[in-house]
């Protein structure tokens, strides 16, 4: 699968208008549970801050959309 994001990209969860805007940290190697192969191009670790506390989570890249930044 083609990687959709790169480290530093700003993203949000698709369909979630009130969700946090996050930053992509890196792609994560994750073992596919049924067939057992390691997927290095599909899951991304994202970080965001809530009330001054850093949070992170791993998402499938298809659940995310890029946030456009004004320059």
C-alpha cells in the first residue's frame, strides 16, 4: 500500500468534526493478525495535546485526512 502521509503532516480523523488536529510522527510496523505478515506502510502514530498533556495513538492511514494549513 502507498504511504499517504509523511512525518510532520497535520491530520484529523475522517468524519470527526470535533476531534483533535494531530501530527504524524511515523509509520509503525504492525503484524497483520490473520495472515501474519508485517505491514510497514499502513499504520501511523499520531500525537496531539489536550490540556497541556501529550497524547498519542496509532491509526490506519485510511481513517485519516490531511488538514490544510494556511500560509
